[in-house]
C-alpha cells in the first residue's frame, strides 16, 4: 500500500495539471483546514513561523468556531 501512495504523489508532483491539482493551497486555506481539524491557535503557529503573520486571523477564526459549537457540557 505505501508504494501506491508514494507513486500517486510522485505522479502528481510530475504533472499536477493532469491530476486536477491547480497549485499549492494558500496559507489561509491551510490554516482553515487545521482549525477545522481541531488545532488550537498556538499549535498552528508553532507548526510554521510564517503562520505568525496571520496570528489575528487564526485566533479570530478559532474563537468564531468555538462560539458556533455546542458546549462540551451543560451546567
């Protein structure tokens, strides 16, 4: 199984347009995906120093997501 995965990535890197890959995702798209996966702002910014540029956006998106989610427990 790992061989098929590496071969598929190899094919995408060699001819990305043939495989429907139109380019690299922007920083904001990656940040959005990480927030959706449950990463906290500090974890996202610790992954890559360039994410510090978007610190306010990361925190704003994270807390906005928290407001929309139901509480973990009710009192």
